[in-house]
C-alpha cells in the first residue's frame, strides 16, 4: 500500500477559473493513526538527540578517570558534539530540500544510533571524540528537518498543535537530561549512557520508515563551498564563545570570534548571489521570519542565562544543597511541558506573534521577580517565580516555531527548520558565554552581584524578544 504522501501532490483542477483550486486533501497531513505513529518516531529520535547534548556532562569526571585523561581534555567529549551539530544543521537542512526530509531524517537516525554504539565501545578519548562528532552529525540530521516534517505530517489547520508537541518533547528532554544521566550512572557504567540509545533508535527507525511521509524534492545541487564556509563560521564561533569564560584564553577566543565574523561575512555575501542559498538569506528578507529568528535567539539566550546563574544563586547565596537546587529548578521545565502543547493549539486560533509576545512578557516578568528575590527567600517564593518563567517561555515557543515554518514557502521548509534549530543552539551558546563573561568581570566579588547582573540581562533579552514578537504579522497560508 502506498504511503499517502506519495500520491499525486498537485492541486485539484477546477472548471471555474474564478475559483481557486482546492489543495489536495491527501497531502494536507497524514491520517490520524499514521500521524500519531510518525509523531512517536519523531519524539523518540528528538529525545535521544536533545538528551545526548546534555546527558554526557554529568559523566565527564568518571570518563576522564576511565580514559586516563585530564578533565580539561574530557570537555572535548561535549564540545565536539555541540560543534558538529551546530556546524552541520544548515547543510543538512539544504540536503533535506534536495533529497527529501524523510531521507535526511532517517539517515541521521541511523548514523546517530550507530555512533552511539561506537561511543559505548570507545577505548580512548580520540575514539570517543570521533564517535561524538559522528553522533552530532546524526543528531543534526534529525534536528535540521524535524519542524519541516511537521508541515507534512499535520494538516495546515493543526500545524501549531504539531509544533507544540515537538516543543514539548524538546523541553522535557532538555530538562530531564541530568536526571536521566544520574539514574543510569547509579546502576551502570558510563558506556550505558550511549547503549540505551540502541533499542530506542531501532524502534524509532522501524516506526519512522513506515510512517514518515515522502516529501517533494527540489532536485538542486548541494553547494559544497557554502557548506565549508558554514562549518568554519559556526565552528570558530562556538569554539570562541566557549573560550570567553577563561581569562587565560580570552585573547585567543576573541581572535576565533573575529575569524568567524570575517568568514561569516564572506559566507553571507556568497549566499546573497545564489538562487537557492544554503544559508536562507532569502527567507530572512521575510519580516515575520527575520523577527522570529531574532526572537528565538533572544529567548533562548535569556533562558540559558537563568539556567546557568540560578544554581549559583541557590548554592552560593541561599546555601542550598545540590539536591535542593535540582528540586527548585524543576518548576520551570514542568511549566514549559504543560504550556507548550496548549500554546500550540492556541497558535492555530490566534495570532502567533501576539501569543509569543505575551509569553516572553510573562517570562521577563518572572525573571524580574527572580532578580528581586530577597536573600532569605522561601522555597515557595522561588517556585512560583520560576513557574511563571517556564509558563511564559512555553507560551512563546510553539507560536514562534509555527511562524518560522509557515512564513517560509513550502519548498523551503528544510531551510526554515534548519534555521529554527540553529537559532536555538546559537541563543543557548550566546547566553552561556555571556554569563561566563559577567562572572569573569566580577571575579572576587560577592556572588550576589554577578548573579543579579546576569538575571537583569536576561530580563532585557526577554523584553526585547517580546517586542520583536509583537511586531510580526501573522503569516498567511
């Protein structure tokens, strides 16, 4: 039986020239059963890809001991994955436009699963880093086209709901990473952090191969030069940003960032001369799309700044334990998980720009309330403030992602999806680096000072995102 999405894709003809042709109902999303199974496959794959971005951090000390390397060298296990993901998102999104999103997604899933096995069997640090790079490439294959696939899995009237479901998966995977790692390490050794991906990946592959829709292909050629410029730009940028927090390497880090800016300028210039650029500068000419990118980077930067600063506040100012810190951080991701699917449904009925602006205004208000916390704040006072932050971010994320994917032409969904993931990772990297710089400038000062500065900067970023979101017009079609 043929996959529904492989049936004729053109619009139905009509004898009345004054009447617009109706879209093919078969192509307007999958049937309910196939849609749920496709969402299951995507959820499993996305959970693995997002989890592995953070789950390894918890095990770095024991990895360093087992592999007989310095802790500073073990950090490459995390950085290699992050760089591989960020540098390959846009090239793989372009491949999705050329070859079909289903093919790129499933290939990324296969590579990620096999690389997980290679990570578990790694006998040395070099082997593990190489396997993590391959794993990052596989994760990028999954992340780069996941939102593009939502556009073909869900009918147009329910795209907001589909985007909300994906946002829920990403939020839960991001929030539970350290907890999952701790649970696995309490009963097994660190290679099992990767081995658990094997059965999950196989299930996602089997279900995805049967249900993910085949999508139109552009038939264009892959631009190798643009892919290399992209990798150099984002690779140098991430490495440089990671080095800003260390005063000893700050000069080298600034040189790396300057190199990224110079190469990036060449990269952007070459893209403006292409009909179908790898970096979708043509999409950035769409006001709603460009504002959505700015809003996404600002919001993820603000969230990451709070995520990094709050544990220092809880432990160094309130003198709470690590366990209490983890407990107090929980309301934020729980609020996102509750709000994300609800905001996706609201985005199908109301203007996404206004919903996103309201969400980031709530997040800014919550961050402001956190910044004004007294030194002897009660746990309940902290919990409701973080709940407000999470609810605001959850209300923002799904409508914003819907604008990103629907403001782009249907045949550029891959580029839009890749930009959405790139904006998320760029925002997170920028937020973490900004915290490192603030803390470095306040070195030797009481911890309350840099923490407060960080939180007020996060308030400013969230407020900027709220304004940018409201300025958008609701995309049509």
